[in-house]
C-alpha cells in the first residue's frame, strides 16, 4: 500500500484544488455536490487480441449518504462483468497526481495492481502502462470538454487521459491467466452527478499499426432548462489529433442509431469524418444516477468502428478499428430527434 497524501475524509491543499481543471486525471473531489460519482476507465487488449478487458475503479457518494462506497468494476469481451464494493474509507487519492487506491487495488499512470476478491470473483495481477497520449490540455480548453469544463452545473464531466499506449503484464481472473505483454491500452474518466439520459460512446485504438485511435462521445446535455446534443469526437493519426466537437465549430451532418449500430458524419472546415459503429455484443455494467451506482449501461468490448477522414477530395485516413468499446444508450431516439435543436 502506497503512502498517499490525502483521503476522502479530508480535502487536498488549496493550490492543488485550484489546479484540478487542468489535470483531469486527478481526483476532482466533488463531495460538496448533492450526489457525486467519479470513475476511471482502463481498457486493455493483449497483443494477440485474444483478451480485452476494461477496469473501472471509482467512488459513489449518493445525495442521502446511504450506500456510499468505492468500487472496482470489470468487463470482458463477450459481456461478462464483475463488481467489487469497498467501504468509502478505503478510497484514497494523491492530491497532486493521478494515483488512487480502492481497498488493496492501486491505479496510477504507470500501471494497475489488482487484488480484488469477493462474491463477484477473484481478480489479481499487475499491468504496466507506457506513456499516455492525452487529449491536449490548454489554458482555456483544459481537455476534451473545452471551455465547458468551467461550467459549474454540468450533469457530468469527461476526460480522455490516454488515447493510445503500450500495456504489459498479466491478470488472473477466477483462475484464468491473461497475458497482456505487448498489448495496447486506452484511459478515460467521468465525474459528476449522473450519466446522460441518452448517449453514444465508442472507442478503438486497434487499426493495425499502433498510434491511431478514435474516441466518440455524443450525448443529450441538460442546459438552462432545456437540452442540446453535444459531441466530442477525436481521431489520432500520424501524431495529429483531429477534433470534431461542439465547441470548436464542427457540425454533425448526420446521425443514425439502428439495431445495435450507429453511423455519423461530422465536418469541420475542409475536413469530413465518417464513422460507422457495428458488431456490438454488450454486457451489463452499473452506472451513476445522482451519485448512486443504480443505473445500467450496456457496453461491448468486441465491436468495430469504420473510420474515413477526408480533406476536400483527398483521403487522409481510412481504416477499421477492432476490439472497440461501445455503448449505444438511446432507445427513445432522443439524439437523432434533438440533433438540430438549438440551445
């Protein structure tokens, strides 16, 4: 167990609290809000693509305080899931870097050390991460949310911490050994009160050669008594991140969600990005509702994302991302209906 500098029972020093918006990986610590959650998402795929897992450590603080706990959640390709719950006092964090502990489980930017045991099963092992490639953080745009990160009443906040990086090590899940030597990883996080009422999320960094990664997030965003459809899409290719977001002038020209598939087209200046998400076989995860982990998310780790980026008549990038994480949570069609709605 590492010697962390703070715990949930006390706040980080003021200088670190002021710096948090520009360090989305740090624990953001919104305990003063009425209902709060915070969770990190580590997706890892082995070199032979035989194993894909996502590890989700976090903390759940319902508005009434009942049922507050820390957790580690696991999903595997094929849809099997597990959830380990810990007393909230066993969640510990460093105030000046990303480093958290949930019971005996530890997560940092360098790796993850797992020792989870209980009714959900047994998960042990060690994963080591290469250098993360984060969504750029700038003074007035501190990460993937841009200036929306400074809006104090958002339902949830989002951060992309590692678009693509190396993974090594091994896990043992209920007696089965999984070797991740030479694998690839992706890291993001969410925090706030609740997940949106409707959203599409998808991600893949398996386009053949390492270094290409796509992340897609489209959601219904409550706003001043109404709502709008917000989108944050990024394609990392040849060292350049092409962002298509609500706040950078990009326009979503088309969106359809049908029969477990999603298609969308976005444009920004002379760039056009076409995306198709298909082949999802989801498993059931728990998700936050006013801080309590009472909701349900259906997520897949074995889907595909077809990507085509063009500049005018010239093709910039085309490929199919495999082993994609996908959530298609819009049964009522709110995203398509609200796409043209003004804020």
